[in-house]
């Protein structure tokens, strides 16, 4: 949960940035960054524990905070985030010999537009394209800070957490090792946009990144000496075995198929270490949501049998999932009818 913590701490840091006049922000400013902005500060190593927490949050905040260009007086061309795109919100490189420092120096104030010749002269083509996409306000406006990963520009823990996860996954190289998908990015987007409760998405993410406490993973960490499945004894318990191949999981899939058009067992092939992501990539939204529900419950059912009281029956688990599913459909349906759209459904499912 380190990443979620980071998102929470980023919220604290955001409050300080968004409300620089609050008492807390002023006290911290006096102590740690008397001559500048918090967002630019390099912190002393002997800072207090609570401040260290904010620093950790600030690390994440810095990846998603962006200057909205007004008059360009506050924004440093080469240092600040001001280029709205998917990641790395900065200028990527500079042609040699440019001494300009402020974004305002790139504008023609008389016509409130970019100085095209100058922009083309100092930036590389990909940056030129991005800069020229930014619209300069027609009236004099101050530059302002916003959170890039929400349309409103306001920070949310949820979007920060997503950003932290995305970065973490990219660092792990999981996404980039995916050969058949465009860098794997699309499929992560699919996963996080599937209309299932957040806890199920989180489970799916763990499944995809080998983060479940399977026997195989426990053996890797020297917590077990044998990785054979304790339930069926027919093979090593890796994540595929746990949610697909194990007899108990298969029984749950079959039980669900009595009412659901769950994808057939033939489609659940172990196509490689990324079998799960490759599978998600093939499915439409509804099938994907059902598969996530199914795997999530399979994992719990087996855990209950191995580590718990073993009271959960396959039938009861299946009807639990089906009821859960129908109630979510109901919520989605009524939200659609209210025409308030997605946001309400999402918040109900958190
Ligand atoms: Zn098994």
C-alpha cells in the first residue's frame, strides 16, 4: 500500500501548493523554502518525519502538477512542467545556445500568441508541436498550477494513485515487455477502466503483476519450501493455476456459467507470463468485467479452503458473485437514467 500512501501524502502536498497562504503553508515556507516555491525546493536531509512524508508525496505531485500558461511570467521554460501530454510534462530538449528562461519570452504579447519563429528556432520538432498546441488566453491572465491528471485540474487521490501505479508498473518493465500490445499501455487502461469495484481492479492488478501470495511467490520469498497446490495437488500453484486451472476455481467457473455467458475455458490459455493481460486485451467490457469478478472470487474461495474455515461453498460463492454483479448493474442503470453519468457510478463503487 506504499503507493496509496504516497497518493495520500501527495494530497497534503497539493493542499500546501494550492493554498500557499494557509498558516501551515506559511510556516513551512518560512522554514524550508523562504526564497522560492515549494514545488522547486530541494529539501534538507535532516527534515522532520512529517515533512519527510510530505516530501514523499511531493515526489508524486511533481509528476502530475502542471502550469497552465497565462502570461508565462512564472513558468521556467526548461525546468517546469507546462507541456500537457501523457507523461513527462516538460520540454524534452533544447537546440544549442538558447539563453531564454521564461515562457513569457516565447510570446508576442501584442497579438497574444506564440512567437512562432522563435519557438521553431529553439525547440526540437516534437516540442514545437506540443508548445503550439497550447492556447494563450486572450486576456491577461496569471499562470496557475493545476493537476494534470484530472479534467477539473483539481488534485484527487484516486488519479494520483493511478499515476503512482502506472509509474511503478513502467519501472517494473511489465508494460514495456509486452510485445503484442502497444507498449502494454492500452491494456492497463482497459484494466483500470473496467466497470468493477476498485478492490477487484486492485486484485486484477496484483494478478497481472505477480503480486498475489501464491505458493510459487511464497516459495520465491522462502516462506514455503514446496509450491504444489494444497487443494488439488495437481501442479504448481502460480497465479494461473490459482484462478484458472485449479479444480476449485474451475468448479466456480462452471457454476457461474449456469447463468452467465462467461468465456469458455478454452480461451483461458496460459499463453506466457502475460497470459492475463493478453486475455483482457481480447475481451469486450462486459466479458472483461465478468472475468475479473470470476477470478477475484476464485482466489477468495480457494483461500478460504486453504487458510480459512473452508465454509464457503462453490454454489454460495457463485450466487454471491451473481448478486454483486446484478446490484452493480442496477446502480449503473439508475445512474445512466439520472444522466449524471460515470462519475456517480464510480464514486458509488469506491
Ligand atoms: Zn489446485
